[in-house]
C-alpha cells in the first residue's frame, strides 16, 4: 500500500545528475537535474548546442546517459515508452502511407485490432480536423497539415507524457501560432505532462507553466523560470502587456546566457 | 498531349528518312543482299518467317523473364539479409560487384557446359547478369532510412521484423525499381548471350540468340536483320514494362513520379 504522499513524491519525469558525453568526446550535457510534475507543461529553451534535443532523447530512452539517472513515473524511460509519445522536428511521416495509415502506425505496431484501430484513427482525425484528407498521401499536404498528422499520430495511442522536439520550427508564423493554440486546447482537455523543446521565446512563454533555460558548451541548466500568466490561455493573450512583459523577461535571461557564453569563449582565446 | 504528338511525329519522320536513305544507298552502291539487305528484303523476311521469328522471340522472352524475376526474388532476399547483418554485408558486398564485372560472354560457355542446354541455363545467365544491380540498389534503400523514422519505430517498441518490413522495405522500393530498370534491359542481353552458346534440341529452332548464329552461318542476312530488330524491340519492351511497374507502384507517393503518365 503506497501512501498518497509517497505517490506524489514520484515525479512524472525525474532527471537526476544526468551527464551525456558523445562518442566523439564532446560533453553534451553536464549534471542536469530537474523534475517535471504530473500535468506540467515545461519548455526547454536555449541556444543551439545547449543539448536540449539530447535531453529529450534521453527522457525518451532513445539514447542512454553517460552518468546519472532518469525515471519516468518511477521506471526507466524504455519501460515507460508506452506512456510517452515523441513528436519530431519534421513531421517524419511515412511517404508511402496515407494520412490515416500514418496516424494508425503506432496502433498497428502494437497489434491493436483493425476495427478498434480504424475507430480510434477516425476519431483522432476528426479531433485535429484532418478527416477530409484521410486518404491523401503526405506529399499532397502543406507543412502545417503534415505537422497536424504527426500530432494526431502521437496522440492516438493516448500518451500520458508528450515529448516535442522543436515541432513547429519549420513552419510559418501563422501556422505555428494556430498549432500552438490547438496544442494548448488539447493539453487542457487531456492534462498530459509535456516536455517541449524550442528556440522560440514567444512559443515557450505562450505554452509553458515553467521554462528551463539551458546554457551551451557543455549543456547545463542556467535558469528555471515559472511563467506568470493566467490559465486558460487563448490567442488574445498574445496581445496583452503581461505577455509582452514575460517575453521580454525571458528574452533577457536567454540573452544573458548567450552573452556569458561568448565572453567566456573570447576569454578562452585570450 | 499535343506536344507529345508532335514529338512522336518528328521521330517517325526521322525514321522514314533513315529507311529511305538505307533503301537507296543499298541500290546505288550495289551491295549484295547477303552483306547488307535493304529495308524491303528485311520486311519480307519478317513476313515470310513470322512463325519462326515469333517462336524465337517467345523463347528468349521466357528465358529473360525467368532470369529477371529470379534475380528480383533472390536479390531482394540477399539485400534483406545484408540490411540485417552489417558485418556480413561488409564481408560479402564486394563480391556482388564481381557479379557485375565478370564478362558474361566469357562465362556463358562454362555455364552451358555445366548446366546443359535448354531454357534453364539460358535463364541462369540472364539471372547472373541481372542480380548485382538488384542487390546493390535494394541494399542501399534498406540501409538509408531517416534516423527520426527509425526513432519513431523504436518509440513504439517495434520489433526488428516490423522495422524491416514496415519501414526499411517500403523505403527501398524506389531503389529496387531503379535496379529493375537497369536489369530489365540487360536481362534480354543475358538471355541472347546464353542462347549464342546453348545448342538447340531441333535444328533451326531456338531463341533469338540461337537463331542469330544460325542465320549468320547460313548467310541469311535479311533474316538476321529481322532477328536483331526483334531483339531490340524485346529489350525495349522489358525496359518499358519495368518503367510501367515503377510508375504503377510508386506514383501515389514518390517524388520522382509526380507526372500522371509514365515518361
């Protein structure tokens, strides 16, 4: 019998003293410790080379840490994979499969019965507004639509934890804003735990409860900043002074990380 | 549509000009028929010996098709094994290049000597010449899978077999068809080379290769021309069928097949 307190003590994602050294010898991450609570939306923000994508790959179990430990719901990332969905930077759709076949891929790999699979896929396509392109092939879709398919594919297996690796980086600003709003809508309905990697301050502020700013060379946590904006958040939030203020505050922090880094490298040369 | 019509018409006009030139050159230079027949005697040879010609064509078609089909099955199987075991691939891949560089004309008599006459040794020679392009291209497609797609499959705890058949094999389809396109043309060449060396069960009856040696020995140069023509058309037909299959299977999703008609 586990007491309620003990259950709470197990963070949804617990990263403790994690370092990652690549085979080339480069140190990607040094001594990262952070806990993500159940239902929390956390963004990992930082300049390129800060290891934010590597951190996400570690949480998903796609790579292993050199030292330290990662637990997802108290078990190893690989054991917890069924609870997680990963959304990649590109839509990474299978070009030979139609939209509905792409969305059903995960269920198919997990041997879900065809009838159940069909129903789940149809419901998911409706949820993200893709029913009208169900039988199209990826190359017939726009970038934003492809990303939507990718999101639908990640959600159809009903994950508890979402890992997103700069999912909207390749999109134009309008599609990006709309997909952000849609992601928030789905998030408030499903209460996932989300780890969101981005290099866009505006995106991180709009979506997150908490932003973790990473510094590069080697990747390490520089700041952990709670976003002080009310919920629920809608598109109108972007027009408020409070939002502008938050974006400015986070931008300053991010710039301080980058300046410190360039000064350090100049010092190194001298 | 209109542009294609004009293109076809222009090509036909060029052909007509060449045939006319050939016809009058033979007459003007007074070349004997057994050295260079004009287009008219060749056409007559086709007409008079049509059953023989079709029979030879059919035999060669069968042998070439058997060799090509066999090379696709065996080549894909080898590629699947190569894609699964990196060490084995590195060990054996160089030897598949030997298949391509060995002069088929030189080993054809050996194969006929070992395997005897008939259609199967001929198909075997077509098979050997077709195999290397299929293996090389398919292996390339199987191993060059985008890393994120692989990660996607891993996130769903996909088995090795699922990765192989739901990711790697479909990913290799465009490469496989490049291999088939290359092999379809040389399958006919392989079969004809085989028939040059394979003896026939009946005098004067055999595949195109056999008929070509026979016709040249008999100085039936007009029929020889007809046979060469048939062989050329057959090679083209194989190539075209390969292109059509590629279009049929890939046009829905692959970037190289955006147009609605085979090019």
